[in-house]
C-alpha cells in the first residue's frame, strides 16, 4: 500500500469511530414534540397540533444535536 492509501484507510477508520448526537436529537425531539402536542391538543382543539408538534420537535432536536456535534468537532 502507498502512503495515501494508508492515510485514507486511517481517516475512514477515524470517521467511523465518531459518535453523533443526531439520533438522540431525533428520538428526544419526537418525544418532546409529542408531549407538547398532547398538552396543547385540548387548548387548540385541532388535529394540526398532532401534525406539526412532533415534526417541529424533531426539527429542533436535530438542530440542537447538530450544534452539539459541531462544537465537539472544534475541540
């Protein structure tokens, strides 16, 4: 193997060992959005709460997890 092939292999191994928080962001965002939708459901009395609550929860969770991953990469 050449030096570039060794470096490429080493970089791929290092990339595979990194842990990402995005999966946690999706899971906890969905859970949080569902809880917010169940609490806001009786107040707004429309099925749109169940349509948008979990979706926005996941979106917020993904954004927070991405920011956490970006800050982890700076270190």
